[in-house]
């Protein structure tokens, strides 16, 4: 996500970026991989990608997901 803040003088925009989250939601994972929720659920459930459940919330480890995608791109 990109936010724009004004400089102290209030004239020039100063771009700021937030660091990439380490743990992401299924919705965020869908956006960055273009995979469907069911496919992501299957990958997570199989243990191929690290995830954590806290109550009803599930978070996917972004680095683990990116490694999985790279591995798949290399032809398994």
C-alpha cells in the first residue's frame, strides 16, 4: 500500500511505503499470487506453505508462499 504525505512545507508530496507484512491473509495471498482461495487452502492444508491459526483467523507466511511459487515456477 502506498501513502502520500506532505512535506513540512506542505508543498511537495513525500511518498512513503509500509513494509511488506510477514503474515498475510488469504485475501492478500490471492491478490499477490492470482490463485483462488480453494487452491491456497489446499496448499496451506498440505503444509507446503507455513501458516498460523489464531482463533478463527488464519495467516499465511509470505516468504514461505513466495518460496513455494518460485519452486513451482522452476518446474517442481
